[in-house]
């Protein structure tokens, strides 16, 4: 019971950290691209909106596993 | 806290259960979308005002989303799909924002229907199936079949896995965001209900979080629509 709660906390926390860093890298690169070439803002944003979900996929899996563990409590 | 839904066996089959509140809530969401757009689009004028302006802005927005992912030659098929998806997901996300209804023994009767994984994953599965259907229809069976072996023959298993993981992530992203939103709101309400002092303490965070969940809901609706178009573009557009 207690160990599952700790496992859920660690899983969700690590997923949050990983997601934050991953998305931060993607958005930062996009911002740098936009500041260098403001005229390709639209295509860059499209690529960002494709890239952010790809990065987010694994943290989402981790959160799902946290939910599954939460159901086992 | 441990909220659950009323479940009924369909046709008396024990393993085939139906989530009754979710059925009602999705029907309500569909009705809202249908009637709002229906009555907004009644008096079409040459020089748009009010409601027609808002709808035309939405159509233009979806057009921009589609044309940023694929050619307009294929993309013109998907305007209505995009509008339907973005409106439905947006309304469904917004339904749990103002209030939530539950009986005393935690039977939920009103919340965001998208805070249920079954609903979001079946929505995502339908969209992935739809991309396959449009891939077959617009490119022809031969090109569609060849697509599995591009750029090299060993890519075929990865393409199948990609479809599965796309379904899972597309559904799970929406579910996880909206479920987390609902969970935090329920916690804040529970905090506010625990005493007079906490009621004053929890009021301002609750209002702030409601504003934030409006933002989350619209962003998730946009991302769902955007990703639908991206996956559609993978299947539909011809690569050179």
C-alpha cells in the first residue's frame, strides 16, 4: 500500500520532470529559429506542434502507468 | 474522492458494460455543438455580422491548420472533420469547468466526458481508422499498400506500431490532461468544503484554476485537431 503510493509519486514526478525538459528543449529551439528568421514563423510553429506531442508521448505513458498503479492501491 | 460512474450491462451481457453518465454527457456535448452551429449559421449574409463572423473565423482557422500540414487539393476534404473535432472536443472539455455533479456516494453525473479514457481512446481509434480509409480512398489501394514499405522494406512493422502508439497517445494525452484538471478541481473543492477558513483559502485558487482549465481545454482541442490533420497528412499526401 505505502510502497505503491511512493511508486506513483516517483513515476508522476519523473514524468513531469522529463516532459518539462523535453518540451522546453523543443520550444526553445523553435523560439531561437523564430528570432533568427521571423518570416518562417508559421512552418516552425507547425513543426513545433508536431514535435511537442511526440516528446510528450513518453511522459504520458508514464502517467498512465501511474494511474494503473493508483488503481491497484 | 474515489468517484465512479453508473455502469449498466448492455443487452444483459455481463462483460459488455455501458457507462451511462458518459453516454448522456457525450449526447449533451453533441447537441450543444449541433444546435449552436445550426443557429449560428441560419441567416447567411454577404457582409457577415455577429455569429456568422465567429463561424467564418473558425472555418478560416481550420483552413490554416489544414493547409499548414497538407496540400489544399487533399485538404479541402477535411474542413468539416476539423471543425467537428475541434468543437466537440472543446465543448466536452468545457463541460466540467463551471461545475460538477455527483451524488452523495460519489456517483458522478456531470463532468467532462473527455476525462474518461475509454471515450478518448475510442475517439482516437476512430480517427486513425478514418485516416486509413481516406488513405485508401484518395491514393488508391496500390499507393496505400506501397506506403508501408517506404522509405525501405523493413519499415512495415514500425508503421504498424506507429499507428498503435498514435492511437494510444492521441487518446491518452486528452484524457490525462482533462482528468488531471478534474482531479485538481475536485481536490480544491474538497479543501474548500473542509472548513470556513479553508473555504476562503480555496476560493481564489479555484477561480484561477478554472481560468487555467479553460486554457488547457482549448489548447487540447486545438492539439487534437492539429494532430488529426498531421496523421491524416501522413496517410494522404503524396511524397516526392
